[in-house]
């Protein structure tokens, strides 16, 4: 089984490249740090990661506030309020400060220093969690906290820190629930994405993950964690909740209004459910359930493609779903039907130049060919 490449949903690619006007701007930042930030971003884009890191780390020395760790261990809202640079960085001071942490972490990851990057993300997230618990963050700042928590989960997985991964992914889900209860700025339009209208992320050229904070993203990430841990009921429950947030279950009219990309994302989540169901020598009943979920996902994907033939994520979801359906049919000993789906997956993967999809489909077809040869003997 395989899924859509995570890079399509969590890409670290920059949305746009800087221009001369970009280097001469940074007007939203205090004068004391504009030059350092400009130099850091310019150095990064010129491939000088060491210089970029040096200037980003100098940021903490240019503002009247202690280190992230010191603030994170403050015991009262009063202590935090005294240490927060509200005047120099208003509005949303912690959106700006966390943006520096995101950028520094990105530079460290690019320099192949994942543990150093992880430390920065963790310190920043701990700080924001403390402030969130004491109602010291704006809605935009809370959404940034969730985005960092989700990325911590991703990096923790790479570093095999399963306890941290579960902790921060769980917190991101809990934080979204808290935001939805307290803010009118959290709304279920086009996948519950929070529309960030500020220029902070653009000026720092933050990675795409710094703005990825959809509720379904948190649910999917935590569901994937539990799927890896073999806790299937937790995983399926989270995936189902994510699907219901993308595709309202009791409102066919609202479902029709969901963007094709989001519908394909729901279809991918259905494939995720199928993958969970076929783990560990599945029963015939579970195989049937997995087949139903995969077939439903294919139906949704093909409908979305009719509405938007240029959505790349839908094309990858189609390739993955066709392959997974073939794999389920093979497990049910329906080899001829499986072969048909593997061929469709191969053609689709070739059409979109999906390397992993091509390799998997070719391997599956070769495997079926060997089975057929063995049967004849």
C-alpha cells in the first residue's frame, strides 16, 4: 500500500522567490532587526545557510526579552506580560517571533541539522502553549502554534521520538477544538483552513507548513500516528472525523460546494482507512470493508477530476487508490481483477510521472505474473 506523497500536502517549497523590492522592505519589523532579517533571508536564498543561521540567532539578542525557555517556564500571566515585547512587535507579536523560529528551523533542516531544528521548534511550541493556556495569544498566533505543533510531529517521527510526536499532535487537535469554541474566525470553509491575511509569512518567506493548520491536517496526522502504533480504532475514528469535516455527512448540497482538491483529500483519507483495515492478516469482513472504502474514494476522486482536470493532488490520489484497490483484490485472490487495477494504476502513474506509483504498479504486475506462472506449473 502507498499513499499520496506527503510533499504534496506538506511541501517545504517556497511560494515565491524574493525580488529587489522584498529586500528593501521589512517595514513591519522594528528598525533594530530589519537589517539582520534581510541579511538572513538573502543568505538563505544564496545558499549560505551558515550565515543565515548566524543572523537569525542574533535576533534574540536584539529584543528586550529572555530566551524561549525562560518564558516557557514563567508561572503567571503577569510574568509573561512583563516579558512580552508588545509595543515593538504589535500587533500579533508572537506571530512575528514564532516566524523567526520557523525560519531558523527551516534553515537548520536545510543544513542537515534536524536535532538543532527540532530544539528550536520545541522551545517555540512550549512557549506558545504556555501563552495559549493563559489566553495570551490572538487567534492568528494560536493557529501558528498549531502549525508548529504539527511540524514537530513530523520531525519527531523522523527522529523516532514517538512520545513527543503523540504529545504535540494530540495538542494540535485539542487546540483546534478550543479555537472553534472561542473564535468566529474559525470556520469550515474549504477544509477549515484559517485565512492568514498578514504579511509576516510573506516577508520571511516561511515554509508552507508554517501556514498549514487545518483541523483535518491535525486529525490526519494523529490518525496516522495511531495507525503506525497499531491502534486501529483510534486511527479510524480520527480519519472519519477528518472526512466529516471536509465532506459534511448530512448535507449533500454542501458536499457539492467543496473544492475538488479537498474532495480528493477526503478520498485519500478513505484510502487511509482501508490501509488500516488490512493490517495484520485481515479477516474477509475487513477486506470487504477496505474494498468499499477504496471504491468510495475512487468515486469521489473521479468526480472531483471532472470538475478540475488540473488538480495534481487528485491525479496522485487516483494513482494511489487504483493501486490499493488492486492490492485488496489480490488479497482476496481475485488476481485478474487485481491485474486490471494495477494496469490502470501504472498508466495513471506514467501519465503524471509519479515514480513511486510506477515502481509499485510494475512490481505488482510482475508478482501476479509469477503467481500465474507458478499456477501453470
